[in-house]
């Protein structure tokens, strides 16, 4: 079994279970994650967990198949995402006055 670490950055008190499955790349979508959790395919702290939005905190361990992830607290701030360029405003049609 391979184990990885998922860090909670300052200001993040918890992360929801279905989001962990998505972040780790174990599923392709949130709906797929929720379905697998509901079917009892995911363990949290070595117990079957069926709550899709279970709030995971530092110290929790998530297991799915042969993969595991440990939730840890980080003292480092979250990395800043690059700002996406703003989309161009659509051109307005000229108004016609008679």
C-alpha cells in the first residue's frame, strides 16, 4: 500500500472526504467519489465511511483500494494560484436612434 500526505494549510480547518478522492486523482469526478463513498469503498481511520462530506482534519487517514493518504497540518501558507486573465467584454451593439 502506498501512502501520500495531503496538507491542510493555515485557515483550512478541514477538507471534505469526497474532495480528497478528487485531489488524489483516485476518481475522475465528484459524483464518482460520492458514489464510491456511499457504496462503502472508502475507509477513514480504518473504518468504513459513508458520509460523503465528512470533515477530515489533521491526523485522519483515508484508504481507497491500495492507496492511502494522511491528512497533515502545514505551517506554510497555501500556494497562490495564478490569476486567470479576465475574459474580454463582449462588444455592445450600437443603439439606433430615430
